[in-house]
C-alpha cells in the first residue's frame, strides 16, 4: 500500500501545473498627487508571466524590485498602497490558487517597505 501511495504521489508531482508569478494587490483611493508609473514601468510584461522554477521567479522578482525608482513613486492617502507578492500557484479544481507566498513588497504614503520573506 505504501509503495502504491508513493508511486501515485510521484506521478502527480511530475505532471503538476504549478507555477510561480508576481501578483499585485492595489488600493489607490486618491487620484491627487499619486504617481505609480515607475512601479508600472518596472512591472511591465511581468503581469502575464509564469515561471517554472523558483530560481527563475526570484531572478525576475529581484529585477522588478531593482527597476523601481522609489524617488518617483508618490502614493497619496493613508489607506492607499501598491503591494506585490512572489507566489507559488497550483491547480485546485478548475482554478489556480496561491499555495505559498515567498516574498512581499509594498509602497504606500510612507514609501517602500522592504521585501518580507515568508
């Protein structure tokens, strides 16, 4: 029984559809002086990218963070933010869900908050 269970586990992990991606969470409640174009430019086409390995994903994550010119980012409003997470997604039923958050970084009215490692 243990051998059959182990064999099934290895089969499902070989055919897994899991992927890494950079996922945004945005709440901008003031249109005044808010300017997030430096973040948007750095994020660019990463919005649609999926990475097969954690190494690839972390490389893109670091490139994204390093590309943002923090001096150009202005977020107005205490409850406004731009938050990004490096996540692992996996199939659950008919959809993909976040199964692990590796790191997060966010910008708000006080500036950039350093990446947190989970």
